[in-house]
C-alpha cells in the first residue's frame, strides 16, 4: 500500500487546554500533599504516602545494633542458622522480630519454625532444638567495637 494516503494532513502541534493543565496541577498538588501528610503523620504502613523509616534513618555513632536470629541443633548433630524466609523455614525474619516478646513468653511458638522446615525440607537434617538469639553489636565512633554479644532469649526442644 505504498503511496496511499488518507487524505488528511498532519494536525501539527497539539496544545494542552486549560482543563488538562489544571487537572495535572491538581494531581501534582494532591500527590505532594499526600506525601507531606504521610511523612508527618503516618507510619510505614501508609507507604508510598508514608515514610519508609527503616531506610531513612541512620544509627548514631555510639549506639548498639540488635539482630534477631534462630539457631537450630539438627538430628545430624550440627548447629545451623535457621533461614528466616519463606523458602527456608516458611517464616520471615520480620515475623519473628515482631513476635519476639510472645516467643520469649511462650517458646513453644518456635515449634512452628521446626514444622515449617520439616514440611519444606523433608530430605534435610531436621531440627531438634531451637534457640531465639539476639545479637548486639556495639558501635564506637561509628565503627564496630568487637564481636556481637549473643543473648539467648528462648529455647525450645522440638516435638515430633
């Protein structure tokens, strides 16, 4: 169909009308307003219209940093760090950190971690004992001062 034309000339520049410009300005103002409101009044739950404070903060130079983990003794006689993700033990680190107080009060909640591992990895060594541990790393002038200090918060003998 080379050489066939529709009989219409190109329209040239298309300009945005007053309504279109006004709508764009309104959307921009509302978006900026939501961001400011979220940053001032909301929590991370309101993201993207709230702060992502876990990424927006720095640690003071002379502070301590805590890290929660679970170790397991296996039926093969080894001690391993439990992979706290959906593919590993079926539970995410954030879930453990959010429920640390509950687990300390009721260590039997760690049974779910062992059950998740057993279900997802029946061919691997199974957990026989779990420990919820909080490692604390001390910073001095912004630098790590010595190795982390572990604190066992809860222990659970796995039931079969």
